[in-house]
C-alpha cells in the first residue's frame, strides 16, 4: 500500500492518539487526504489553529459521532483507510455510565464496520487495550466485544475489498487520564497515592503507539490482532521517578482494577506468531487462510504475555526520561 495515494480517516481524531497520528502521518507519509472525524467542535477548532488550512493541505475536519451510522456512511465516501481510535476509555466513567460505554465502544464499532463495508473502505484498523484480555471492568469488556466484532467483521466483508484488524497495546505515557498527570499534580502537595505497591503496567509512548498502528495497517491481511512488544514498569518505580522526595500512600485497589495486565493470554498464545518487534494473534475462524500470514515463530506452551512476567522493564533513567516527556 502507498499512504501518499490514500485517503485516510481517523475517528477520535482530536484525542491524544489522533493528534499524534496526524503529526506523524503528515510528517512521514503525506497522504492524499487525512480526515479528522470527531464530535467536539472546539477541539477541531483548536487543531485547525495548529494546522493552517492552506490550498495544499491534505487535512479535512468532519464533525460526527461513531454512534451515528448515517454520518459515518457520509464520512467514509471515497476513504481508503480508517483508523478507529474513538472510544470512552475512562474506567470509572464507564462503570458509572455503562449504557454510554456500550453505545460508543460496541455499537460504535458495529457502525464503523457496516459503514466501511458499504462504502468499500479497503483497510480498517481499530485500537484496543490490554484491558480487553480477561476483562474485570466494563471498559475492558466493551473493548473485548469490539475486538471480536472487528475480527469477525471480515466474514461479513467476504467478497469485498474491506479488511479489518486490531492493534492491542498497554497504557500510554501521558495520555489524558493516565497516572503520570495525576502524580505530577499530587507532587505539589508532597504526597502521592498508589493503589497497590505490587502493581505493574505495560507502558508505551504515543509515538510508539502510532508507529505500531501504521505498521499494522501496512502489513495486515485482515483478522489479525497486532501486539507490539513493549516494556513494563512497576508503579512504585514510576512514583520514585516522578516524585522522588514525596511520601507514597497506598490507598487500595479501585473497582475494576487489576494488579497486573495481560496483552496475550495463554489461550490466545496457541494461535500467535512472534516476530522481532511484535506478536500477531491470528483468528481461529473459517475465513482465515493460514498461507496469508506465515511470518514469525510459534509460541511455547503456557506462554502468557503479562506486565508481571515481561522480559523488558522500564526503570531508572529511562523511566525518568519517558515521564519527563509526558510533562
């Protein structure tokens, strides 16, 4: 595929991922057209100020909600690639507003798939999360459902050019609602709070997340879940990196929170290929042609890719650097 000849649309285009994706795609690939699809007119206005509308600009802005299939149908006309980043992702908000989370994260995913097939979009990549693996909160459960919809959506697309895949990764450094901004705010008072000192998390920068999605879009055949290899960090090490002089108070695990996250479960590992920089979870459905994806090596029995048994760890200088970049 050639980004330069493609019309690209990103849902949730004014969010943390969408803005970084726009920056990277314009800098490195310069698509024919890049459509920012989101429901917030103020954020679109602010983004326009950063990217002046010149005659040769490939950027377009489209107000709409993934809950509105008709609006998606209109937005997807003439589009070659859709990156689906729109979601309700705050765990407490999803717990308290479950109907809203389902409307956006599940029904919205269905609308994306239907509109993409009907409008003959060639490639669709949806963003997912480690919280979709063995979910214990509603946010994770909705993203698990969305993954299932996108992977099995390839069966609905049979006979058309549309292909759908997912990229699944962990916590994003400095994204809205992440722990780094919270620690930075608490640092001013001399005390920061952690829910459990044993807690570990996968950690990825926005730049790495965007590059993973771009690579997956280029390599996908349809039906894969791409999982980049990323480091883990201990919550206590992060606290020391951001606020070394502060007192740390343990307040207990919140509802819907895990001690450790998992990016590939033992059951998924049986159908996963390992490459140098990522894993590829292959679908187990009849539409899959094994010859389409023959790269990589099989994983050993009992393999589990968890934030607690990772071989890559962030600590010391590197953790301080990443935390500093998010400030």
